C-alpha cells in the first residue's frame, strides 16, 4: 500500500482561532471537512478514518483539518457557530494555496460543504455529501419529544465524554456505527475521548444540530454526489433524498448499510469507493514545461504570481498589492485555471522549470 509524506501546518481563522491542517498525496485537490471526530495526529492509526484517508489521497492531494475546539486546533475559549466553521474552511483553503478543489463531508460537514460551495462557487469543483441533511437534528425536530431527545444527548455529552467511564462514548459510537464490531466501537470511543473536551463537544454538536441549509441547496452550481445509508440511524434517508432533489446537479446513491462512518469491512464500502472514484476527475497529468503560457495572465495576475513564486502567503500578497485576501484568492483561482495547475506548489515548480522572468 502506498504511503505519502504528510506535513501538519497551522493557519488562523478570522476570529484568531488557530486551525491545524495536513496535506498529503498528489493530484487534483480534495478537502475532507472537519467534523467532531478527527485528530490529525491519530486519524491514520484509527480504524474509523484510516480507510477513508487512504482512499481519498490515492491519485489526489488530500487536505484534512481539525475543527476548532478539537484535535490539534485551538481548544480553549473557542466560540462555535456554523459561520465560524465556514470561516475556518476559508482559512484552510487559503493557507494550503488551493485554487479549485473538491469537498468531502460526512453529516454536519456535508452541510458545511454546501454552504461553502454557494459562497465560493469559483473554488469548488465537486461535492461529495455523505449522510447529508437539510436541517440539523434540533432544526428539524417536530415534537417536544424529539427536541428533548436531542437535548438529552447534548447533556450526556457535556457531563463526561472525556472521563474514565466509556459508557457515554459507547452510546454515541453505537449511533454512528450500529453494526460496528466491538473493536470498532472501542476505537470510535477512544477517538471521541482524544478529539475534544466534553464541553466543546456539546457546543460543537449544537451548532450542527441547529443548522438549516434548505435555502442554499438550489444555489449549488457544481456536480454533487449524495451518498446515504438506506437505514440511516443518525440521519434518515429522506433527508438525503431532499438534498439530492434540491441540488441541481446532484445524484443520490442509497447504501445498503446502517453505519454512518463506514468501516472497511462494511458491505457497502466497495460501492462507496467506486462511486467516489467514478465521480471525481482522474489524476491530472503533469503539465508540460513548455506549455506554461504567462501571456494568458492579466498584469495583476502576473504580480500575484510573482509574489507566490517569492514564497509570500495570501496576507502578505494582499498587503503588498493593497488588495484584500479574498481578491488574492480569486486571482489565484484564475491563475490556476489559465495555467492548468491544481495548487500553489505545482505552480511554483512550473515557473522555476520554465525559467520565466517575472520581474
């Protein structure tokens, strides 16, 4: 099995929260959106995340990150909201130097993927939404009983996900992996313990549970793959149907499983990987060194390119040129498209290889 060198880095979200992210693999970029149960340092050793990571980075450049309040990202005095999650993703995409990329999200992060694609249609090429919902559990709760059930879960989480008693973590693990083996459930429970403090976990979940993306779905403009367990224990299949019906270029693939985080031995796992591989574009071929045509660029884009080659980040480029960070990102997206490259590193290599003088 191929392994890839991986670097863990840090960036800063709009409110000053430090977000940890990792880059591995090579090819068209894809970002695995951060949910509750990620930890960059331990994901690869986890039976829950290892199969997903290995599959997603095969022939692609995989960017993954830890959500605010969890993993290697800042965990103290952190504020949680759906808007903060969008800003964190903006920070990661900008720091990683990505132009256009695919997004992959499970559960709550699938809703984040939709919101980001609507806000930044120039960046997102494809959406892969697994166990997606139109409304979080609290937002769609129709009865007092349903609301009380959600509040009870949040209370249990806040009382002790990080203590020595594994029973509360096993309760949550069994909801995401109802058909998991005893070993997988223990592994999931251990992952819960190391990813986040109990008070963070409850507030993190509440932000997802109150999310409502119904008004955004019809605004998505990129191809979208909607994967959903047929017997969705956490998110009913009807929610996946509503997502697929509302997104203009979406296709729904019901999966014969009850598990949300599919383990590698799940009967639906081969179908999931085949669907993802068939949906995403194939690995890009290296750009010929004599085909980099800088005449395609505007004068401003050449200025941005020159700063990138000098090693400047987006904020430094914005300061030098007197423009905003968002304008820098837009110029980079245009440069990547015109020069047929997929990321900042490839762009720099191509410029050096062709020995263009950008001064």
